């Protein structure tokens, strides 16, 4: 932004050095253009300052968010990674439920939390593949 301000100052000095005055129509136009360029230079400098402030503010927010993410995901890292969940759809109410495999009884059954229907969990691992040995 300093370059633009320097160029406008040079142009202002050039108009004064050439003796351009507001007595002629051309002089009025040129001097008014220099004033507008000076106003534009001030506005650009203000925008650059505001952008710099926003960049600093966003950096601070990003750091805070990163800290929060670290804290949040660290909580989940404390959980046992060996917990197995199974997706079960109730044939009665259609509700999809995710259950911890340790919640199943000895017959691999559990009650639907929505309607109470007894659900049997199928441990087939192959999703209907022809070469399946688990059925």
C-alpha cells in the first residue's frame, strides 16, 4: 500500500510543480482526480489494516479450535479400541440400533430399545457372498 501512497504523492507534487490550477477546466479535472486517488489510497490502506486484523483474529480462532479438537478427541482416545459395535435393524419397528457386542445375552439376543421386540444378532461376516462358511 505504501507504493500506491507514494505514487499519489508524486502525482500531487507533479501537479503542483507544473502549476496546474483550478482556473482551467482541465486543471479542475486533474486536481479532482488526484484527490480521488488519494481517497482511494486511504481506503485501500484501511482495508489492508482490517484484513491484517482479521487474519490475526482467524489465527487465534484456529489455534483455539485446534486446542478444543485435541481435548475433545483425546477424550475418545481413552476409550477401548476393542469395543465391537453391531448394527441391528428391528424387524418390528424398523429402528436401526447400534449395540455393543458385550450387551448381548448368551443366545446373541437383545431387546429393541424402541419397541421391546427381541432381536437376534447374526454374526455372518460375508454379506451374502457365495463362498461363505459362516452360515
